[in-house]
């Protein structure tokens, strides 16, 4: 008997120690060697990884950039903030002609002879040489100025499944950069999914009015937010796969009434669930004294705050009044994201309006490139044109908001605003001598002022922070939907059909959700830790049928992610066309068995009680028999 008890005790100890052994088994035999860290280690600026930017190598003999002395304009990146000694070293070793001290990005700009580029690269502390040869800001230049290209490369997010409202003069939906999502005329996937005309057809509220733009401003803004850049794909928007909702509130002369603008804003709120409108761009403001003396309680400001509280991140232009204390309606609204404009070198544009608001609130919130931005020329078919203003900065920031909403559909407008502000690079009022100093410049580690707001928007850290609000971003996990789409670029699902999902490795959980604003993530219960899974018509219907006011049959966008521990794969966004009525469980496949989990738990508990009772009875009988034998 003692031996049996001892064996039982040992077994219990071993059972308790199993988790410890499992943890010990995951400890690597040796700690991996540390590697050099920094943006320059793995960047598309230098694809051949020789420390010289590809554009330098491409244009080192281009007379467009060379001066009469054969010098090339470059940016020299350091692994530390360069000092006066570093400047003197460059001047001494390679006859460097100093331009700007770009200390906030740990870089110096200037000119160097092409024959000295290799020697420049090999100097102590130098980690990269980039070309400083852009003559005017177009979308091709706005993208790298805010690190949007790095964000695209790292995450793969492009705005899919998200809609942005352009509240402006309209949208030219026939322009090749705005007509569809894939730039393939054989498919039917329009980019402009709805249009409301508050100027000429205010009673037509179903969103099916034929889009148009008799001014051009709105189309230019739409191209900055989500243009595909067709036909040459140079001036690509910030979120090129986002959909657009056109809201025309300004006439052909570029003006509109307060009431008309608010009518368009209200319509946007009303249809936000139908079109999954996550962000909106409003590049408009009151002229003269109307803007300078506007109150927080102005009607348009109140409407703007209501839009934000309804779940739409609203980006509004700061205005182009050029001096301080002139941000008014609607950019002075408390909850909106007010956007100031930057020149190509990221200093404040001379025309960008400055705060504070009438109530003394610091505005703008952030700053985005807005000078000489090349985008869609309305009614030209395929042309592009350059415009400047906070009007051009605002839709760029709204495009980043769309990328963030794709990365994390759970974000609120306040999350988007706070993340953009927290990850922005703070600029003092007198940065690069573009503006006079202000009192805030004297505050140590200050975070905002009335010139730049919280500063220069940085797309990559903002997008990563958005993605990692619940799970760490894990680019080593891959989700791939292999089911083919139809000619409308939607996967058509009939009852009994499913979407095939492939993984590069088994994970703990697969989650999915529709991109409907009211939906939440759901676990795919049929997944059994393999490298493949199926998301069925029944799974999707069971989820969507509980959302109020939604049509089950029709178009939906869904997101899928793989979860491993506390990390998540990049989200994959898929457009589907849900067709037919849901089958009963007995008629087709489902994500779980016909008996629910709660029912199985109840049955299991009942069987457990029966088995326990039987065991007690048998044990008691054995004891009684043993006593009789004795």
C-alpha cells in the first residue's frame, strides 16, 4: 500500500512539473548575437545595401542635379545627432558644402563632388547617403516625406476595406486615378462607392447620384487620399485601395452655405455604417472675420464634433491665412484633427494658419505636406496638376487615417488622433527659420504649439502603433486567402460554400470580422491548428445577422488575422458577395457542430455525475465485500 501511495505522489509531482519542463524546453541553447539596429539596416532607400541610396546612384551623372562644379545635392544620415565636429569632418575630408542641419532626423544636407561619394560613405558615423534632388512636392514626394512608403512596405496595408468621405466640391469618378480600384477596365470595382450632392440634389439621399466635380478641388483632394496614380502610377495616394464617398457641399465657384455643408456632414454620419466610412476630409473654412472670430459653439463646429463622436475621424484644414490666431470654423472644433501645411523640406508653409483658437485652444493638431502637391486634374481624363494649401495637407493625413483603420478596425477617432499626435516629430515654432519663435519654444520637452501642432506626421510608427493596440505586429505570420474573386473583385459565396485560408505556420487562433463599424472579432471555431482553414457562408451569416440594420445578401468587406500568443499577423482584407439564405446545420457545413458548446458542457457534466455515482457505488460495494471477507 505504501508503495502505491509513493508512486501516486511521484506521479502527481511529475504532473505538476510538466509546465516547468515545457518552458525549459523552449529556452534556446545560446543567445543569438545582437545585430545592428536602425532604419538604414533594411530600407528600400538602399536596396543593394551598399550605404548609398539607389537614387544617388541613379542620378549621380544627371545634369538635372549636378552643378557646374560636378557636385551632387545629398543628405548625409548619421547614427547619431551630428555635431559641429561632424560638420567640420565632412568639410575637411570631402570638401562638403553644408546646407541644412536636419538634427531632428540625425542628418545633414549639402553638396559633394560625385568622385567623393564613396569616401563620404566611409566616414565615421555616416550610415547612409541619400539624394536631395526633388524640385517640387508631388504625391511621389509626399509619400516618402512622411514615411508612407516604409509603412506600405512593412505592413502591406493600402486602405482596403475602408471608405473615406471627401466633403468638398465633388469627385470626378471618370478620371483613371479615381475610376476603380485595380485599374483594370475588364473588372467592375468602382472606387467612388457613393455620392451625395448637397448643392443640386439634396433630396436624393440614397448615395446613387452620378458623381461629378465642376470645380476640381474635391477631385484633387480625393486623389491625394486614395488615388491609384494611373496611368503612370507616379502620383499615388496615401491609401490607394481605400474607397471614396463623395459629398458635394461647395458649388462650381468653390463656395457653399453653412447649412449646406452641415447637410453633407449629417448625411455622412447617417450612412457611415452602410459604407464603412472611418475617416472624412474637409478642406474648407470661413473667409475673413468669419474664420478669425469663430466660436467653439458655432453650428459647423458642433456638427464637426458630433461627426467625431459618431465614429468618424474628421480631418479639417487649418486654413491659409498665414498668421497666428486665425484658425476658426470648422478647424477650431475641439474633437477634430486640424491639419497644418508643410513645405517639401518639412518646415511650416508660409500660408498655413496658426492657432490659438478663440477659446485659447492650441491648433493645429498635426502638420502634413501641402505645398505643390501633384494630384488629379478633374475632368481631364488622365491629367494631374499641382496645388498648394492646407487643403492638400488635410486629405493626405486622412489617407493615413484610412491605413490605420485598416490595420485596426477597433480604433476610435480619438485613438487615431492621439496616435498621430504621439508619433509625430515635434517642431519648434522657429524650426528652420520658417517662422518667428514663440513662447512654447522655451518649454523643455514641449509637445505642441500653434504653428506645427504636435509636429510632422510619421506614417510608419503611427501605423504600427495602431496595429499593435491589442496584439504585437508579427510580420512572420502570413494569412493568404486562396479562393478566387469574380469579375467584380469580390468572392461570391453561396450557401454551403466557403473561403479557403492558408497559413505559413500553425497558429493558436484564426479570427475574422466584417469591417462594419458595429462588428467585433470572432474566433473561427473550426480551426484545428493546421496550416489551412475554411471560413464558411454559415460562419459569416451567423455573425452578420446580429448587426442592426444590415442587409445580409450583398457586398461586405471582411478582415482575417492569425493569432499566435500575444502576436497577430498582418490583417488580410477581402471583399465578398454574400448570396442566398443560410442553410440549416443539417443541410450544409458550419463552423461548429449542431450541438452548442453550452449543451455539450451540460451533457458532459451530467455524464460525469452518473459515472462518479457509479464509481462510488462500486467502491462501497467492494469495501463491504472486503469487510465481509474479513
